[in-house]
């Protein structure tokens, strides 16, 4: 890496296990306690606390939710509601669907 060049950190997606630059992944964090525990998106990567990284597609969200990867990666014992992350990805539209599902009806 040339001197003065910005260092690009890589992170591992909790759903796909792919190692990607953190700029290509969505950071998520846990907020609340007990039954009110929710996983929320942190697109600016600024919220405090332990974060986990997710490929920003609905397929990746579904895989992580099915495997209960959010709670494991964020080290929370209660079942975490990852609905806010799904809602965020749905709001992203076609970007969140990924290249495979574009053009499908």
C-alpha cells in the first residue's frame, strides 16, 4: 500500500461469511434489553457498541435471520428483533435486492 493511501478495512458478513471492504457492508447494532431488544442498521458506522456486518441484500438478511446470526454476532442472549434492518433494506429498493433478483417479477 502506498504511503498516505487510505487503509481499507475488511469485515466478514454474518450471513454469507464473505470478506468484503467495510464500505460494501451494512453495520448493525443491538439496542434495548429483554423483549425490547432490536437490531438496528448503522449505515454511517457511528453508533456505539458492538457491531456486526451484513451484505446489504434481503437474501443476506433472510439467511442471517434464519441462522440467528444477529444475536450470535452481537453477543446478546435474548432473541433480537431484526425487523428494522429488513425495513431499511426494503427502503433501499433494487440496491437491496442484489443482482440476482433484478428483472424478476
